């Protein structure tokens, strides 16, 4: 699977998981979570080329996709990722809550999504 396809798989499955959560469909949400986690694992395994490809999602039209991508890119693209998370965290709702939790973990030093 090429970089573009992995990035698309990540974005589509993050969005599908969010939509399933809103419908109260945990089973479908979990299926999509496994798919986006697989995609991000493959992207990160490719090193900085995979991270750069994932960074294209920092401007995605959906906040949930931007936030998930930013969460994985905090170490590699700190300023850009923090800006996305801070912008999202300034709102209310589930995705803004997730963004604020990611930022808290980053500030506490407990963030571990893409360690060196």
C-alpha cells in the first residue's frame, strides 16, 4: 500500500469511527479504529516519509481527522500539531475534549503515540 493510500485509509476510518460513535455503534467504531490504527502504524514504520504524508491531514476538512493526525505528529511536527489541537480544544464536544486530553498528556510528558 502506498503512502497516499495509507493516509486515505487513516482519514476514512477515523471519520467512520467518529460517525459510528455518534450513532452509538461501538462494534462498527471498533472495526474502523483497528483499520486507522493499522494505517498509522504502517505510516510511522516508514519513518519521516510516513509522518510527512500523515501531516497532509493537518488541514483536513474534518476536525476529528485533523485531531487524530495531530495527536500522532506532536513529536515530529510539534508547532503545527499543537496549533491544530489548541484550535480544536477551544470548542466544546467530544473531539475538542480529545484534543485537550492529548495536549494535557503532551504537557505532562506522558504522550507516547510516536516515541523516538
